[in-house]
């Protein structure tokens, strides 16, 4: 990736982190070139934020569209009100939640640009500097989500409400869906041989020796750890309760002394060198260095042969794809759904436009109902794996209808009902805080009773 694309990537990352929320008073530096159009206690809405949110909404072609800039501004003000009311109602978001989300988002960004050193090289700022700058904004985002959940957690929709919602959508406003497919996979991660596992163990033992001699665990983690979610942050995982990490890791961490460094601990992810920072009850704070043993072509071939044997049984109808995926697949996200890829509404009919290009070109040559031969591919973390694909169904381009798109329509109906509940909440909650709207938006009637 060339350096000249970094500003665009960072801009996208900032939007990703902020998720539609402008900052608090510390955003005043940006006001020189922008304009405040609303204030909710200590929180502001910028005109550029409104324009961006409105254009993004239009580009998504959402069902039951009819969004205006006035409605979008009201939505942004409601977001700010949720954050302000959370302070009044003592709805708290923990530092662990914020740091965990920041780590996830920063890890994604670091992976996209090709490494932490590229960020440091171009911007003169470290990942930690960016995390510090974005902390308050991400905290607002999580706080808003928490308040929204509290307001709408009891809202559900019945099948009758879904049908009624659909009937009230004007025909010319129904969304048009491109080709969609029902597609499942069984994934196998190649198992490394004993020689490579020994190399991983010795690498971690060597690092442990250097740390005990005075080296920095965090610096070694940044340099060597193959965990994309924590490596860039010195291996720090923050406070965790039981059940959040793999059992082997938790068992080691819960039996260690404060400051102690473990020997290499094996899990499904590879080998961990763990340092316990602190522990309180059933929670612990730790950092780790992950080394994944390398896999050879021979190891990949073993995985291919295994999947080919499963495919033979599936094609012969001796076993079924869905239960086999749940039992055998190493991709937990799709394994839990019987191997099926899902969309944002958790439906298993997905647009071909959302598929990885390699998957799209594979199924383009397959017949509906067929199972592919084993296919090698590279996962997001850079490791190689093998999978077989089951092309279950193909849905031609069409206008939204209840038969093919029930789950999408159900989600849209739920969103509408939740939105109505939030609107009712806004009418009463707005009297609890100071809200001011710029004169040019007074006609929107946002604060009218």
C-alpha cells in the first residue's frame, strides 16, 4: 500500500471510530473551518457531520426511506441527548469496554495500512497517541449504544406487524436487491508439524529469557506477537473475566503471581507467552505474545485430504453439510450457523456483492446444490486455511418481497418500532438538558412539543 493513500484511510478510520458522533468541547479546533449547528449540554453537532450522515443514509438505500436533513439532524441530537442523559442517570461505560473497542478498531486500522510503523512513519504519532485522542469519542459511541439498548430492550415485532409494515411501504420505495445466494462453508486450519511447534516454543522461551534479563515485554510483543488484536498495543488485553479467553490461557493466568511470566502455553491459536499484570477475584489483567507455528505445504495437503473425504460423504448423502459444519469447521462464526454466511439481519441469504471476490468467482462456476472441491485461501490474519463451499440457493435480482426478504423486512420493522420508542423518549427527556439549535434549522421543529 502506498503512503499517499494514508490520509484517506485515516479519515475512514476516524469516521469508523466516531460512528456519527462529533466530539465534546475539545472539538472546538475543528469549528474554525466548520460550524456548530446544535448543542446538547456539553456536546455539539457540526454541519459537516449532518451532511456526511445524510449522504451516507441516502447511499444505503434504506427501506422505508423518507429521511430529510431535518430528520437526520434530530437523529444526531437524539444521539447527543442519550450521552448527556447517561451522565444524569449514572449509566456508566467502563474503561475496559472503551479500551477493548479501541483496541479492536485500531488493530483493524493497523492491519489495513500495513503495520504500526507505517502510521508512526507518516503521521509522527504512535498507535497509543491515536487511541488517546479518540478515547472520548469512542466512549460517547458506546454510551449512546448502551442508552439505546436500555430504551428499546423490550421492543419486539410480531409476524403480523412485519406484514403490516411491509404493506405500508409505497411500491416505488421498495428496495431493489441484486443477486443473492445461500452459501455455506466448512473450514479447516492446517495443523503444523511438531518441528514447527518446537520452533514456536523456543522462540517464546528466548523472548522470556530476554525479558527476565531486563527487556521490555511490551516492546517484544509489538515486534513479534502474531495476535493482530493486541500485538500493536504491547500485547495488552486489559481486564478479563472468566469465559472471555480460551481455557488454556485463563487457567495459566489465574494460577500465576502478579508480574510472573509463563512458559509457552498452547491453545488453538498457537503458543502464548503470558505476563500477569494484576488479578482481582475472577478477573485478571494480562498481556501476551502469540507465536503461531508455521504450516508447510504438506500440512495444508493433510487438511485438503480431510475436507475432500468429508465432501465425498456429503455428496453421497451419507452425512449432511449443516451438522458437519457445526461439528468440523474451524471458523466459529459460520460454524455456529451450520456453515452459512449471514447478513446484518442474521439472515442466511446474502448479496453476492458482500462476498469476498475469490468466493464470488468460485461459485460463479458452480451449480446450485453442489459442493466445491477443497480450496486454499488466506484468512484475514494472514494465515492459510482450506475450505469447501456449499452453494445452496440462488435468488435472482428482485424488488423486496416478504417471501424472499422476510428477515430484512422484519429488521426494518423492528428498527421503525424502536425509532418510535426513542422519539417518545426524546419528547420527555429533552426537558432534562440544555438543547440549542441554530437559527437556520429552527423551522425543522425539532424542539417543538
